[in-house]
């Protein structure tokens, strides 16, 4: 009898085949304690060299099968393996606690992975999986265990798959993967997409629901896994997949077309990136600019502050790579919840309301000044701009302008993120001080509704379409336009098709999002009439609860889609 399981869609496509189950082995050497520290250190050194050689081989294989971008995942793993801080921590455990090399690696990896998991940025949280991948490979080599190898042809089920394990898979053999752990943003999912292996992740208890050899249909687009699928289900999935492939082809064909409504209103579609490697993806998606460069990538995972020259080189690469398109570089957005060895910060009871963003930068003026100088220098190589996060007071903008005024350099456009209720309410005053606003919807929703956006227990209360949030967004747009300044949306709402009509009605000038979302949002804009959205926005903003607002916006989106297909 057919059973339907639901997980997280991680890599699109459909696959039909037999279940192949991989279970954790956890092989280690037999001895529970180290008899000789010198022997353990020697074993660690040999295993580290073997692991490094394997990673270099994986880098070459992945680069040849996919692209240098995906190979970069394993370059970062290699850097982690060769990081003296990591290896020194392992050696200290061997010498100080008389651990076996395996146990020392396990404990050091656990501590480092936990640091990544506690970060707010989902992309940095995913580094925890990479750290564990390196650690498991190192432990296997210490134990003399071979790689898992290629499974039999079919659909691979596992508790989890490390990026290096995914890199070994042959799409002609393994047509889909299903895991109990993992997410759509993890490196294992990224590699599955690059290899055209459809994937469903985060499917709890998958291994106890399926038996080796069971017939399975996997839909990586919907996240559904069908055990013992019926013929009608197979045919339905194939037809839907065909329609989706045709739609993706149409979206790709629009890459070079502007995001302009049927009645001539143009919106700039920008990409959010986290370093120079994001530039090719932004251009490939048809981004007209970069709305946010997250500069934290330069400051984390190191024990010394990045120099001005190091920062300048990274920013210049992004600005020149996107030229003449605009690149907005956000200044450091970290707080006391992140460990920076070169910046001693006291632990805070509530980091989300603490010393973070521009607040931290103005307390650490040497770090801030160095970054601002690097951005100003890099901006000359294209069309660069500066953006300040977590503004809550006009004095923060003025103090930043004072620091910038000390540089004998060309003037660079300065903008701010509107993320706090204070900034939204003070928008008319702030608009007189800066060139542009970017509304950070993720944090704005959190602070307006007093709901921790990372707390799963409060997920039902985190409502981006809450009328209080939308009315504040309208006020910010009116303030910006009243001063002749442009306003953008940055955050998950920018990539939500339901919100497009609302933002068009408000006259939003820019939407900044993950590059992968740009084609779909552009398609919605090009099928919409702004004249219709103005009246719709007034109607929506008069409603007093989020479910009604969402229902009305979804209804209009269906109407737009139906008209375009007529």
C-alpha cells in the first residue's frame, strides 16, 4: 500500500527506484585510552596528512564535475584541517587529558561545531556540518576505516550525508537521496543540486519506515517520498515535473529582461551575497545590483582582525566584478553572541537587544574605521555604497559620517538598514541624513512583534504580514520618497511572491534577495500592473489581521498567474 512521507525539499527533480539504506558504522580503534601520547600524536599527524590528501582529491573531482564554487566547500574544509588552532586543541587534549587521538578529535570538533551552531547567520550555522565532516574523515583515517564507497543503484537513505559523501555519488547510480537530518541550505544539499541528484532532507525516522529494496518515488521539489507508489502517483509526478521544467526554462529566458510591470513601473532586483564568490551567482541570476554584501565572512573564524588591505582586496573584487552595477556593502553586523578573539566582549543576557551592528562598531572605532576606509577605497573601482545595520538613533548616523569625514577620499553614498521600530518611526528625520533606506524585514518583524525569529516554539507568532509590520513599512517608504530618497526591501519578504503586489503598491524601488529567487520574482513583476496593486495595497493595509492579509495577497497572485496563462 502506498505511503507518503514529507520532508524538506532540498534538490529538485523526481526519481523512481529501489531503496538502498546506509547505516552509521562509527568504527574506531579498540583501545579506550591512549597508552602513549607520542604514539597518538604520530597517528594524528599521519591521519591529518591522509585526510588532507583526500580533500585535495575531492576538490579536483568536484571542480571537474560541477564548478569551482562547489569545490570551494572542500577548500574551506582543508583550511579548517590545517588551522593551527584546531590541531593545537586536539593535541592539547591528547597531552593534557590522555585521550586517544580519535576522542581528542571528537571533542575538539564538537566544541567548534557548537560555536557555529550558535551563530545567527544560517550560512555560518551550516559550517558546523563541514567541521563534523572533516572530523569524521580524520577519525576514519585514524581507525583505518575505508570510505563508504558507491552504494548500489537506487535511492540512497541515510541518517545524514556529509558533503564529502555526496561528492562521491554518481547520478547514474544514485538518482536521489533521502536523509533524516540536513536542510536545503546545507552543503550536502548544494552538492546534490550541483550533481543533479534530487534530494529530500529532514525526514524524521525515514530509516525505520523503509526497508532495503522497497520501491520508492522521491519528489525533490515538493519534499514528498512515496513508499510503494501507485502508477497514478508516478504519472502525476512526472507530468508536474515536466511543467516545472518548462517554467524554469521560461524564467531563465527572462534573465536579461528588466523587472518592469505591464504598465511600466520598474523595480531593481538585487542580490544578497556573502563574499566575492557570490558575484557569479548574482550575475547568472540576472541581478541588476548587489543589495547587501555581508562582510562578516572576513571577520569570523580567525584570531586576528582582518587588515585594511585584506578587506580592501575582497571588497574591490566584488565591486569591480559587478561594475557598473551598484554594490552596497553592509558594515560589520556582529554582536556579543559571536566570539571574536581580537574583540573582547562580555556575554549578554539578550544579544538580540544588545551590543550588535553599528552599536558595536561605534564602541570599537579602530575596527570600524579600518572597515570604512577599506570600503571607501574599494568603491572607486565601480559603484560602491555603504550601509549601516541596526540603526536606532540619529546620532549613530552622524557619528559614522564624522568618521568618514576624516578620510581624504571621494564621497561614497551612505544608507541605513531600517530594522528597529525606532528607526522606522524616525524615518523622516533619518531620510534627511542618508541617501537610501533598506528595510531589513527579518529583524523588523522580530522587533515589532517582540518574537524571537529563531525560536521554533514561537514560529506561529512570527508573522511578516502582520498589519503592524506592513503599516510601518508603508511609513518608511513614504518618509524616504518624501525626501527624494530610494527605499529597498532586504530580507525573506523580498523573495516572497505574495508580497510583490504589496511592495509594488508602496512604490518600493528595490528588492534584494538570494540570487536563486530573482527569476521567479522578476516573472511575477512582469505579469503585474502597478495600477492594480495601489488599490490592492490600500485594501490590504486596512485589514487588521495577518491571515486575512495573506489570503487576499494569495488570491491576487493566483489572479495574476491565471491571467498570464490565459
